[in-house]
C-alpha cells in the first residue's frame, strides 16, 4: 500500500500534495488513494464525489489553472431572471415548525448571519402572514380611499402610478422578533432569534399625497388600513403619522413587490411595528377614532406584570445584535476577528454602538459603517483579538434621541415576563474555548 501511495504522490500536483499534508491522516490517505488528479490538475473522468474539499480546492489555487477557466460557461439568459449561485443554497429563509399551528399564519426568518450591507434581498426578506399569501391580479386590484374625506376615490394600479413617486430605505420588524426569550433562552440561532427584521428600498406614493388629493374633513383624526388577504388584516394609524413619512409602496429594491411582501401594493410605515405595514392594501378609511380591531386589542398589545395591557405601542425601539460571530458563525481559531452586527431604531438614526466582550463590564466604541440613515438598518464593526478564552459578546445601541438599548434585567423590571412583543434587550453570545457560540441570558 505504501508503494502504491508513493506512486500516486507523483501524479498529484505539488500544491495539492502540500494541501493534503494539512488534512487529517485518514482524509489524506483517502485523497491520495483516489488518485483522481493528473499533474496538470485536471480531473480524471471529471468526478468530484468523495474528494476532500480542501484537497480539491488546492488544485484550483494559483498557480494552477482552475477547472472553470478551461471551459465555456453558461450563456446569457440561461436564467432569464437571475438566481443565486448553487453554492449559496443554504442562504434561505427558514421557519420554526412548532412555533405556529399552520404555515398560513406563521413566520419565516431572514438569514441575518449571511447577509452583507444593509439591504435585504427580496428573496430573503422575512415573511409574516395571517391567512397565507394571496395571488392578486394587479389588473383587477383597486385601492379605495373613503370615510371622512371630501372626495372618496377608487384607484387602479395605473392610477396610483400617475402620482409622483418617492423612494426611501427603511427596515420592517415584526414586534414579536425575539419574543420567545422573555422568560429564558430558547433557541440557539441568530436567524431564529432575530431574523424577523429586514430592510429594503421602497418605492411608491406618499400617503400624504393621496390624502391631500381626496381632502380630509376637519373631524378626521385616524386612518384604517385594510389588506386584501384572507384575514383582512386591519390596523388603525393616527393621521399625524399617516401624513408624515408613510408611503403606499408598489416596488421593493427596484422591482415590483414580491407576492409575500404585499404585491401589488402595501403600506410602509417607517419605524413602526411590522403589522402596521399592511400588505395587499385594498382600503383606507379616514375616521375620528381608532377602530379597535382584533390585531390591536387581543393581539399586538403588551401584557404587563400587573395584568394590564398596553395598546398602540407602535414604535420599534432601538435594538442591535452581533451577527458575527454567532451560533451559525463560530470562530475559526485565535487571532484577529471582526465583530460585526446590525443596529436600528424606529425613532431615527443610530448614533453609536458599543461592544463588550466581557458581558457588559467594559465597553468599546464600534465603528458605524456608512450609510447611516433614519429608520434603517446600520452596520457596525469592531476589530477584536481573540486569545482563545471564553468570552461574552454584547452590543448596545444608542439612537439619536439618546435612547440606550436596555439590558434584559432592565426591560423585565419595567415589562415583566408576560410579554411577547417589543423585546429589544441586549443579546449575549457566549464564545466557548473551541470557538463555538451559544445564546445565553445574564441575570
């Protein structure tokens, strides 16, 4: 066998052989025994199955000529609508099957651990449905604006797009993001703990433009937004907010809204909880008081320790989370690492982010990565030299109003542990000596 391995060694490129020396002995023997590489680095028979990934990679490194350089690639419009590389197949939305009784009223989580920058790709934007995703023909869809207005109107999609358009970058966050953790650590995953937040460029018409066009009567103070899904999702919105920065959006990141994001139109209510961003929007009614619908009374209210419930707590307070390292992104050895994460606030811009590696005993100022915009995700990073010892990583955001992200103990002191919504406390990741990362809560 040893003589056979020596003969095979002569047929293995030097770079690949050097790489094989760094493999575990059993894996190295399997690689050499297979003898699938010629001196030029080409595959015999083109077979890849069973080859150690690192050994295979060695034959593609400079100065070797990689296999894909030796052939023609796919032509244009092979994929008329572009799709991700098959090597990115694990970068997908996921759900927690036991979280809800059925997928039609459920949630999928964005893979924050894999995302770069601040814009969430349309195909990875988190989902929240109350009655499944309807299939709506835009040619048949209409938006009705009525109630306490001078000139009630019904708009087609063509009518809507005749109004001046605006574009703005805003996050949307479900108020239940992280809500399973009020009483203790439940899930060891960044995606499942914090993946109900995403950020996009939204294009549409200012709601204020439409309301000015119909003319609001003096007694009009509130707006009811209703969706065309099977749940007829409805939320009451104060007119003051409706006339501020809300848009009726028909595009997301430069293309028509995705079906799961409200195609053909939805509300975008910057900085407010996700359920107010009513999808599949079909009706806007102006009234003199809130409608007290199901989704703002029995649902989406905050149950306090004394048994009372706070309603209309729309604003998503400042929050941050470290996205690398995290349970899905462990550390690979000692040395210099970039601690990276996301921060956001429903009240405006992120002003600063602090990072701790000792569970909040000491803090260092992280660097904010441009762009830093109001009611949008913001990237932060801090260079960290890990010595291999266990560590407790935390991030803490301060927004432009001076609000400081609270600890879990501070939040529980005010809110108790009965809540589901608006959990924006500091997240703690425990880094173990082997580089693995776990979700923990500090008392």
